[in-house]
């Protein structure tokens, strides 16, 4: 493929710099950090990896992929599928975590609300804090509402808080109004705040698909596609090594401030894959669900193959 001189210069520049990988500061990304700390990317794949942390979650990472401030992102399946339909110049490279994500539904610990139905006890719309519109915290609030027979357009209201820390501030500083403000986030990440008396978990929602995919910008795929696949191989092998390593529970507990019992429980539910492969049938289910809940227009849905890089094999 021939590129314009300007694009060729951009691709050469991208190929020379470290591979910039974005992810949330959560336990799911442990293999990336331990592999980097042990020098495995450089030693085993000849790849320099620069980790970029995104407390704001998937919505912040899709924006960073768009403006090419990162090359690769580890993000929520439903979030990247939705944003690719909105024109994000990126592609899905593979599956990072093949197991579902369990979202906790949280309110301030002092709230009188004791279950999700109680968010609408007075007939008013349920109010949800979200990191940003189109983020996982937003999309899953819509999915959960539909599962309860609520029409999101009239049953939900949203307050943008910018992520977990923003939600903590909204809960803390919002006064009486915050007592009926809910927030959805991965339940083990928020459990220290539940155990510490800051949050109360009033419900859970499990995604009906693998929770994390790997995506890369089109520019990064053109310039560093082989390096991206090589980095995934290192992470895959690192995850397998970690599974056999003594003291893994203690390591993750210390890294992320989680109770060891919670880490042990979580490890029993998670399957790292880090494969340049994805199920097209699964992507079709995600798209159908997003259309069902009104996040995407059914007429705008594209074939799953249009979302996936040429480096990625179909698992079906």
C-alpha cells in the first residue's frame, strides 16, 4: 500500500517510539505491569511499551485513540463496539479478558435506597453518575434498566462525574441529593469503598459477553501491527506464568489495595486471553444489544468484520 509522504513520515515516527498502551488502574491489567517490571516486552519481543493510565475508563480511552495520544487500549467490549460505530478510526485487535465483568450498582453508604428498584421509589427517573456519556458506566446503566423493563429515555437521568474518583466526590459533596445517585463500576474495584463504609452496593449486573477487548488506532496498526501482536503474546505468557506463581494473591492485593480474600475470589472468575482473536458472533450480539437499548441505531450496524483488524482471526 502506498502512503502520502506526510502519512509515511507519521508512520515512521510512530514505528520508532514506544508502543503507548492505555488501560484502567485496575487488577485486570496486572500482567501488563508485571511483564513491564520484569523487562519482558523488550527482552522477549523487542518492543518498548509505555503504559498510560486512564482512571476515567473506556470513554477516555476511545477519545485518546481518536486523537492518537495512545496506540493501543484495553477497554470494555460494549464501549469500543459503540465508539467504532461512531467513526473511531481504530480496530479491534483481540480479546484481552474472555470472562464477563460484574458491575456493582452503588449508592452512598448513608443512602436510604437499599435496592435498584428503590432508585425510582418516588416515581422520578433513576439518577446515575457516569464517567462520561458512552462510557461503560453509562452503557451498562442503560442495559440494566432495560432488563428491568424501564424505558431509559424516561426512566434514567445522568450526571457526568469523570470516573471513580469523581463519583466519590459527588457522593461525598452532593448532600441529600446524592443519596439517590447511583454509580456502576466493577465490583471488586469498588469493594474497598463498600467495606470502608463509603459506598453501599445495592445490586449487580453481569455483562453477557467477554469484558475487555484490545483495540488499536488505524495509524498504530499500520506502523506497529507486528509489535502490537508481539506485546499481546508477552502478556498472554505473563498471565500464564502468574497463574502458577506463588504469592500472586498478595502481589495483586498490594498493587491495588484489595483484600486478599477478594483477590482470591476474583481470580477464580477471570480468564486472561490476550489473543489476536475475537468472536464475530459475540460482536454481533453486542451490537444487537446496543441497538435494543437505543445506544446504536439498528440501521447503522455494520458487519463485525468491519470492526476488526486484518491481524485478528475469527474465533467462530
